[in-house]
């Protein structure tokens, strides 16, 4: 072996152990990376939200306070991020708990730009959404929703944000529409939604005991949507009847049959009579 070859071997023998130690230290740092160290990079992606009292690791951490843009404390957050993210595979579990909003669920990024959600649970006091929906509410003559929304998504497969597959249920408890003329009580309303091949089928109905009978179906796709619903007051509530009249021409019994569509959505069967 020539002298240049010997010099290379000596060089490698001298510096390889040091390089190995550096790589090992870097790997250990990533494996046990404190969550608070990455907050300067994560913060700009939170759309104005701030995480405070951050503890734990990047892979298993928590924030004692999630603070809104206006300084309100929304709740606390816990997360578990799979270390497979180092290999480009995102698997994340989120658990957020606050007085007006609670959320938990797991998300995984799949090949082809798809995203899978599983075991999602959401509880929200709808009045808490007012600061974020001011412009939308101003345009709506129907008022602002009040009550508690409970949403469960068993699984959802998204492509570009649109559900290719979906199985979900929702309940609007103590549903009220807050209007300029006062509050309009609707009772408890329930939804079910399923999606296959990007076409969403949703059904809505009441619990059978509230002031409003509701029976409707909706179909949505990237090409359009169609709604067919029957709403009828169970009681002689003038406020509810006036509110229903804002949705369409009422029949003699105060019921309103809503048929709306846009785009190229397929036909939806009419709701069954009750």
C-alpha cells in the first residue's frame, strides 16, 4: 500500500470514532428532543395560537395552556408523535381539553397525498365559535347556533381535504338559533354521515321529543350537493314557525319542505313521511 493510502487509513482511524460519537449524540438528541426546543419552528404554523407551559418531548409532550390570538386560554393539549416521522411517516395522536372545546383523535399521513383520521371525538359549545364566525353570521338571516355539538368520526380517509371514505355521527344537543327576535329552540338533532368514493351521504333527524320534527338527507360530492328535508313544528311556537318560514313557504301545519341543490350532485331520495 502506498503512502497516500496509509495516510487515509490513519485519518479514518483518527476521526471515525469522533464522527461516530457525533452521530450518536445527534441521534440521542433527536430521540429525546425536548418539545420546548422546537416551539420557535412550530409556533408560526399554529395560525396565531400559542402553546405555553410546554413540557415533555417532541414525541410525547403537553402544553399546559393553548392561548388564542386575543389572549384567551382555550385549554390544554397533549400529543404523541411517532418517531417514524424521522423516516417521513407521520402518525400523530392529539388530545385537547378545554371548557368550551374538547378534541381527541389520531391522524396518519399516507402515500399519494392521503390523510387518515381515526377515533375522532369533538365536543364544542357553539357560542364559543362566535368570534371566528362573525362575517358568516352577519350574512345569515337564520341567526347564530347555540347548544353543544358532539361529533364522532370512526374513520375518515381524505384526499386534498375531501373525504373519500367516512363514517361519522353528530348530535346537536339543546339546539337553539339565536336571532334578533330572540332564541328559537329546536330540541336535540342527530346526524349520520357516510362516504364512499368521494360521495358523502348524510341524514339528519330529531330525537322525537323536541319542538321540531326534522327528517332530511343530503348528498355532497366535489361536483355539487343536494338537500331534501322536511321540518315541522310539533308545538304552536310562534317563534319557531316564523323561523321556519324563513327557510321556505310553510304548509298549513307550519311544515317546510326544503329542496335545494347545486352543481351535478346525484338524486337524493325524499325523506320518509312521519
